């Protein structure tokens, strides 16, 4: 393994050892909490919020109501 590859593995291992309480994915999923980070996670959270809103019978959406204030 090259030195730069070892550095990346060491960085990852250091994170896993430093934050064990943040790695209880089974518990988080059982509580319905999202796991992940970054843009993909934000997009997924937005999708779930919109999906929940649009699944309500009789719900209406308008552009003025959708704009942030």
C-alpha cells in the first residue's frame, strides 16, 4: 500500500475510533432518523418532506406558498 493510501485509511480509522457514539446506524434507522451526510442526504430529506406533504388527501400547493420568506 502506498503512503497516500495509508494516510487515507488512517484518517478513516481515526474518525471511527473517535466517534463510536455516532455509528449506531441500526438504532438511528429504527428511530426513523436519516443516516448520511452531504448534499445527497439533504436532497433525500427534502424528497421525504415533499412526498409527505403531497400524499395528504386534498392538499394544495401554490408558488407563493412554496417560496421561503
